[in-house]
């Protein structure tokens, strides 16, 4: 996770300078599945290495009031921003391409193996050719 002033265009620019993809984990205090993502999935050695090398991540509190500047330059509270992207439950992930376009939204907890596949789906740019379910079906055969 990277420190952020919740200026999404700046975060995307920073990730692009590092040749990384940007994503947001929408979370909330007391969420057991958010905690499990942090404790289990993000602590897995393979996930940690792959995501540190390829991704720039920030967290946003779906009930928060801190200002967030979106890619369109408009300012929202964390709560308003979360609703705009459909994050009503947590964890909820929004992945962006290197130009700042949303390429994938995912609700829920993912174990290390599946989260690593999601990372590969983006880094290997399979999102340009097929849906995530099609990719996962093909890879897991």
C-alpha cells in the first residue's frame, strides 16, 4: 500500500512513472474480509512480491469523509467516491490501466492463488482480449 493524498490522477501518474498498474481497495473499519485480505492474501510471499513489483495500491474507507479527487478532477468524500464506483460492500477492488481508465471492478475476498491470477490477468493484459471469468476458466483447466 502506498501513502496517498487521495488525488487519484496524481496516484495514477505516480504508478505510471514506476511502470505499475494502480488499484484501490475500498474497505471499512471492522470488515473481517478486508482484514483477511491484509493478513492472509497480501502477506502471501508470491502475492507480496508480484503486487509490489507490478502494482500501486491505496485504500479508501467507504464510510469516510476525507476528500478524494477523481480522474475527472471532481472532488468527492470517500463515501461519495465509493458509491460512484459501486463499492457498497467491502473489500471492493477497482483496477486502472496505465492511462487511468477503469479496467476491472471486483467485490469480495480473494485468496492468494486467485488474487495472483487476477494480477496476472491485468499485468499480462488479458483484459484487452477476454473477460476475467473466461481467463480464469482457461487458466484453471
